[in-house]
């Protein structure tokens, strides 16, 4: 695990919390007023993404007013210093979420377990289970799962940064400490928990390097409650919960917003993750907001909200262009080029077969770690595959075959 050495100072937070109504609940939730009013065509309320009936595994899904067959998806996670398990109604609804809906994105606002329910990595397991659930239930909610992005404010930004930087990693390790980064929650464990982009608002990223925030009541710190132990003598346990240590080539495009006057989470926290992503040439941007506090309308200006949606639009466009190029290249027959009776195409993560009512397929990874075969009827969702490079062979009863390559990012 990479070591990042940078001291981060964090000033007193009580005054900052007070401006949002006092107490930790208001302090990390951000204002719910704003220049935008949340407008949507449909809301799916209190859907359980794990299937256990627990309120901390409930979510709301909002669909844009503009009617479409499918909508790209952004998951926005509330801030609460990891201390709230039923706070989705305070997930920056009339600022960040309103802007995303207006731009045509379906918005998912989930609850997750608080530190009092379970310690890390339970919260990461929750969000990854959510991503898998959305893929497995896409038709129910009109979701285009070729684009799923993370967004989050404060501690929600921290959790979102971990989802974004741990794609394909089963474990996180530092010294003698190993944590499970995926979990096994829900019924869709065969689906991918990887996402396509991330927007992070005022996030802690390297919690080991920042000065912990003392609890307003009781003893200890919010970070210590989240990790399960306080920082002193537990460096490795805190590092495996810090996203800069996971940054690597192939991480998803990420944009970070942080106020220069943030007195809750020092702006250097965003810079640490940004610098780590830049080291690996990951598409990333850092927007420093002059005078911006921890949340507040100064952070959620129309300019910044537009930067967020424009960033997502740009990533989606680039991915679609890459998928189109890949589709044209990979649908060329390796064999049986002449007299073909059926056609196989890749459209994003969808494998489509035309001209054959029934066929079979075999999928194998080039490293030999994955192999699968099954019957296929016209369409197959390849987003269930782990990231990697695959060969796909489609056969029809006549014996004719077509082969192609698929890259699951």
C-alpha cells in the first residue's frame, strides 16, 4: 500500500456546525435550500437494496422529468460524520441532486449503516451492494447501467471515494491489517460493483493524516468510532479506510470540490486524493472554491453544479465513443466471414444476437481465471463480469460460430 506523508491541520468545528442548525447531524448534511428545486417525474421511495428490511439499507430513486426509456445513474451519499443511518432525506436534495435531475440523470440517495451499527468496512459494503443491486434491478427502475457514477458530501464523499478507487479489489492491506472491500450483501453478488465516475464534495480522503474530529457528546472521535479504534497505535487500520492509498491506473474519472475556508475537513484532504490520481494519470480535476465552507450555498453555486454535470456528460460521451469504436472492431468475424446467417454486436455492456432465435455462448477471460457457458436468447448483460479482457464465442445449432473480444472496464 502506498504511503502518503502530508500533515493536515483541522481547526475547531463547532462554529462551522452551528451555521447549519447545530449538532453533528446538521453540520455534515449541508443546506437543503438552494437555487434549484428538486423536480422529478417519478420517485421510488424506501426501496431496500439488500433485502433485509433494515432502514439503513433503504434508498430513494428519483427519475428526471424528461421522459426517456433509460436514464444514466448517479448515487449521491449524504454526509453525517458516519454517524447517521437514516439521513437520505438530507442528501443535498435541492442542490446537488436537483442539478443532476435537471441534467437528465436518475438520482439514487441511499441510507447506509452508521458507526454505531457497524464499523468500517460495513459502510463500503453497503454502497457496493447498492451498485450491484442497481445493475441487477435496472429494468425495474429504467436505469441505464452503462453509466453509474458516485457522488457524496463530506463523509459521504469519503465513502464514495473508496467505491471509486477500489474497483476490482477484493481486499485492502496495510501492514498486518487486511479488510474485505467487497462484502457479500444482497442477492446480486455476481454483478460488478465498479462505477464509471465520481464527484466528491468536501471529502475526507486520507483520514489517517487528518486531525480527528472530537465527538460533541461522549469521548473519542467520529473517525475512531467509524474505524472501531482511535488513531494512536492503529495506523494500518486507519490507512485501509483511506482512498489515496488505493489510487492506481485505471481508476475512474473524478472531480473534487473543496472550499478554501472549510473548517471541518481541511481542503488538503481533496488535494491528497487528487495528487494520487494525477500520479497515475487518471482523469481528475480539483475545484478549489474561494471562501467556500463545509457545505453551504457558496459551494453549491450554479457554476460548480454545472461543472459537476458537465464532467459527468464528458465522461459518458467518451465512454460511449470508446464503446462504439470497440463494437465496430470486435464484431468483425474471426471465422466464417462469408455466408453468415446471424450477426453478433456489442453495444456498451450488452451482447446482442440478431438472426438466430437460439444460440449458446462461451465466455473466458484471457488470464484463464474465468470461464462460463450457457444458452443465450438474443441479449446478454456483460456488466456482471469482473473487470478484465474476455473472449466470447457464440454458436448456433447449425454449427456456425462467431468470436469477438470484450473489455470489461
